[in-house]
C-alpha cells in the first residue's frame, strides 16, 4: 500500500491537486460551521436551519446533469478553476454581509449561489482525476488518497473551525474559506488542461448530439449500451448507500438522545466516530483496491456496512454504538472507493462528466429521500427494525451489483510481455481500460513459423491480428502468379477490414 501511495504522490500533478483540495476541504468546514451558527443566531429558529439544508441540496438535483454536460464539453480544469474563484468571491461577499449585520435572507441566498457553483465540482473533478494518472495502476490508489484526505478534513475541519471562529469570529471563517479557494485556484492554474476524449482520435470521438455517420458513434445512449449492465450495478449501490446515509444522518440525533441517552454530546461523538471510521476505511481501502479481483472488497464493504448499521439499531451502549458507527463508515468508504474506481474504468472519458452528473442526481435524490423516509419509518416501526432493514438493503445492493459488473470487477493484468506490449500499440490509444482488459482476456498469442501462411485469400475473416514481433509479407495471387505488395512489421495490424 505504501508503495502505491508513494507512486501517487510522486505524480507531481496529482500531489498538487490533492494538497489544494485538502486545503479547500478544511475551508469548506470553516464555512459550513460558520454558516449554521450565523443563520441560527439571526433567525433563532431550527426550522430555518432545515430549510437552508434542503435549499443547499436542491441545486445538486437541478444542476448535476448540466454540470456533467459542461465537464464533457469544456476544459475540466478550467471549470474547477472558475467554480473555485466564484465560490471564493461569494465567501467574501458573505463575510461583508456578516460584518455589516445584513439580513439572514441575504446570507441564505448567497449560500444557495455558492452551492450552485459547487454542483459543477463533482462531475469536473471526477472526470479530471483519471486524466492525471500516469497509468491504470495509479487510479485506485489515487481515489484512496483522495478519500483519505477528504475524511481527514471531516475529522479535523470542525475542530479547526470551532477554534478559529472562537478566536476570530464568524466573518473570519468566510474570509479564510475564500483564501482556501484562492490556494486551490493557484494550484489548478499550474495543472494541465483536460478535455473530454483528448486522447482519442478524431474519427473515434462521439458525434455531436443528433449526428451520426458511418464512422461516428451516434449519441450517449448508444455509446453506453456496452457498459449498461455495470453502470446499473454501480447505480444500485450508489442509490442504496445514499438513501441509508441520508436517513442515518438524521437518525444519529435520535439514537444519541432517545436510545443511548447521551444527549448532544452523544450526537457529536457519533459523528466523530463516523469521521474517524471513514478515515480508517479510506486507508484500508488503499490495500484492498490493489487486488486483482474487486468483487471481494465490494462484498466485504457491503456486508460490514450492513451488519454495523443493523447492530447500531440494537445496542443501547454508547461505546458499542460508536464502534458500530465507525465500522459502518469504514465499510461504506470501501464500497465507495471501489465503485469510483470501477466507474472511472468503465465509462469512456469523452462522456464521463455527463454520466457522473446523472449519477450525482440519483445519489442526491436518494439521500434526500432517505433523510425523510427513514426517520418517518423509525417513528412508526421503531429505530431497531428500520436500521436492520437499512443494513440489509446496503448489503443486498452489493450482491445484486456484482453479477452486473461481471468481468469489469476483475483487474486483468497482462498475462505476459507480449500482451503488455500490445496494450501500448498506438491503434488502441484512448480506449477505456475496461475495454482493453476485456480484449486482452480474449486475446491469444499465435506463434508463426517462417514461411507459414496466416491468412489466405478466401479464408473466413474471423481474427484481428497485431504483430508483436517479426514481420509478415502481404502478397496477392493473380493469373496463377503471386505478386509482393508490402511488408508489415511490429505494432502494425491486419484482419480488421474483413471483420468490418
């Protein structure tokens, strides 16, 4: 694991991006804590906090798909840069409103504007990270490092926010968040651009909407049809995890106060345990995502999460509940990191942003639904049965997804030096790793003796050949005589015309 982490951090561009976004995550916690405090102080009504929470979710539901379209049409790095600068400007305006004692409505409106820009972040960053890895071996560790730093910010951020707000005041928190956006913007400015399908030959890129031709694929739906099954599997896991996560976020308060009798302190401890468990899960996943078969880590994460969530509804001991919360977070992060890695391998680069936007919309809608449905169900049936059902749903979603993922859940290493060489042949440049792995799984090494005929005129066209070593002669027989046409060498291909 350490070797994989060192490999990721030795990637100059990835390391800079990780650092910048970690600083930004700390700033986000400063902003979130300060926002909740200032709104509660000005409105003095918990209902307003609930309305603000719902209003901050709505832009993700509305804008995630347009954000995905933007990530596939424009430079992803530039989208991240613009959104960071825009959110930084909003933070400065918000700080000014707080200093002059402006109305709470203005603060809420600014928070919604900031969230609208944030909706463009996930599709852009999700599509940008794969373009920065040097090879497939860095993708899973990069996702693990990303989640580790994100969860570290979850643990450290609220404590830092409370300390800084106590010392400098609420306006300082907004200013510091604006500075964090400036830091990550400076980092992004020095990173390489990334446009969808930049590494794919023009003839193979997706045609604009509504266009098709003999050499141009026709639209998003048709391009995703070969990977529809694994995408459905990933979607099922995302919806189930988000639904249960949304409900658990609300029920944490009920568990702490009514079941554990630990009051507000218990709520804070349960949330801290969740953050610490997520941090541990992100680190542990760094080992498991390097495995050849990603199905077992998915099953492990789903079962661990499901059992822990179910147990959380049965215990009345605070220590046991804290352990269950931490283990559930660790299992959930494992599922999330493996799913993200599989998603990035399965979905072609030129449409990754749009698919992320669609998945984000489903996940946010499921999270909001879970936040409403599970507490209502708990009030009717009791917390214990509801959390048992939630745990079963999480575990079941993984078992349903595994058959749909099929061979995509297996990272197929090259079987020998010949296949490893073939993977780097220019004709395959730009193909998604999952497609290459599927092709290598069906590839056979054919050793041909000097003078042996590989394809004769009139033979059925049933093979596509790549020359890994040596040369072949292309000849044509006419009027009983054989004439030499040309000689082909290493990395050249033949047989494709007959197949087409």
